[in-house]
């Protein structure tokens, strides 16, 4: 059975998903801090308390949420473009029957990681 990446598409996560996830994580961390403060009376104030005293907590939290959301969206776009390129490459390889031998690719990548010069692997016809 031949696996075609173009047929298998993951549902993209929306900005709303990442926003809600970030809000949930921040609220869960706040609840943990409150529980810890109840159990240990000698616990000092945290950075959030300082921000609240200064009156800038909401602004800082909003900026942090926007930044986290932007990072998640950018990462999702990079991941999607990587998967799209892989699907296009797979389709081209299926149509032409030309690809690269994996041992050659692994040796090339290992040499590059070590900082050595390496010849690019040669394409081979894998259909017989």
C-alpha cells in the first residue's frame, strides 16, 4: 500500500484554540500559586502580585497572550508549509520514480551536522 501525504491532511488549529489554551494554562498556574500560598503562610509575594500592585497586570498579561498567540500561529504556519512541501515532493517522486537513497541522504546530513563538506546525494530511479 502506498502512502500519499497529499491525501492525509491534519485539521489546522485556529488562533482561538491557542488563545483559549494559553488562558487556561495561565489560570491553572494562578490557581496553583494560590493553593501554595494557603498551605505555606511564609510564602512571599510573586511577580504577578507585584504587577497587580503597580496596576499593570492586565496590560502585561494581554501583551504576553498576544505574543504567545503570535508565536503559536507562526509555528503552525511553518509546520503547515513543511507538510505541504513534503506532500508536493512525495507526489513528484511518485510521478517521476526518481528519489534519493536513504543511506546517502543520512550520510550527507550527518556530514553537514558535523560541519564537514559533503557531496549532495545523487537522484536514483527507484522504480524497476
